[in-house]
């Protein structure tokens, strides 16, 4: 079993969601978004979370007007892929088909979701057969 990158906690994920909504943000902006009624302890919590995420490679920071400004270095799609791969590794010995089958069977898929899945499968089949694929 291969471990795919560092783990991310639910609290760190909440912070990442805020960064994905913005191009960049300061600690104060993130603290205000996550803890609207928060005080100094919440500011310190966000700062610690950002330090951990920076060490893990999920965020980058730079100085702007003597303040650190943070931005996500991992997209939502990339993180989802990592987590799904880790789940497949842990529960299905690395096989993606059982995981995907389980997700499809457990979800209340809307007709447009099913259509998107059909289009994806058709595109992947065409690519494997060597036919040019159409852009989505």
C-alpha cells in the first residue's frame, strides 16, 4: 500500500476551503471567515494551522506590507484525487473500480450526474481506442 502525500485534518480542510474561495488571504481574513466571533486564541489557531499546512506543502506564503499572505498550492481536485487514491489503497487494495462502484451505488445521483459519468466513460473509451477526444 502506498501512502499518497501528507494527511490533512478536517480543521485544515476547512481552512483550505477558505483559501480555495480566494486567490490569497491573510491570517486575519481567514480567522474572521472561520471564527467570526473569535479572538486572539482563534487567530493563533489559524496561524498554527497555516504553519502546518505550509510544512505539508498545501499552502505557500509571501510577505505583503509586512504581513504573511497565504495561497493554496494544491487544488481541490488534486486533494480529492489524493484522498480517493488513499481510500482505494486502504480499503480496496488499490483498486479504484470497487471504490467508484460503491460511490455511485451509495449516491443519489441526479440525471445530469449520470449523464456526466456516461460522457466521461465514453471519452475515456475513445482515448484508449486512439480516437481524438472532444473537449468537455
